[in-house]
């Protein structure tokens, strides 16, 4: 699976972007219950479950649609009490956590966001689910939405 070719997708596409939502992140307390809801009751295809030790979460990736290869629901269950998702759930309860926008050139998009005055939570990209390179933008810069900028893993997407 590859990200769309930014140059071919649209002449108006901002530099470094991919013109697509990569995934929607949802904080859950019970990953298996989340899979039962979205897969067994609602029919989304479970692509994989993985652990992301750096983020202290177990992640279930479900395809937003069965034909699509890009968009996913990302269910995030904390594996330790000090992780960001655990803290989010402790403070606000489970629920919608972030939206991730796919980009081709994460450094370019981070620089553009910083130049536009947005507050980035990362100075350099960190490793996210599937080996993606990701960076977060603070909700106070985006109208209340925690935004993840999400680039393919070096060597391709898992
Ligand atoms: Co995410």
C-alpha cells in the first residue's frame, strides 16, 4: 500500500501533503470491546493489532472501508498508567482522541505549521503505529482537535 502521489492528486495540494485522512484515533479502556463494536457489530475490517511500546498503547487498526487501503480507525488502549492515552482517559474518559492527516514530507508540513504559528508538540517526528513517522499539533492551535501529522514509515507502510 502506498500513499497517493501528491503531485498527481491535485495541483492545489500544499507542499508535502497527501490530501487524505490517515486515521481517526479513539482512546478505549478495552481494545477487545472496541473490536467487537466496530468489527463484529458494525462490519469494519480489523487489519491488525499491535503494541506501540514508545506510546504505551495497544493499537487495533480497522479499515474505514473495506475497499480503501489508507483510512483507519485507530483504537488505543493504554498499557501503562503514565502514557498519554492513559492520562487522557483518566482526565476525560474514553472517546475521540485525535485525527491524523497523511503527509508525504513530514518535515515540510511541520515547518509550514510552525511558520503558521501552530504549536507543535514534537520538534522532530516520533515513531507511531505501523512505523509511521508522526508529529502532533496542540489542540489549542487547531480549534480543539489534537492533530497528528502522519508520514509513511521509512521503507513503506506496514
Ligand atoms: Co494516531
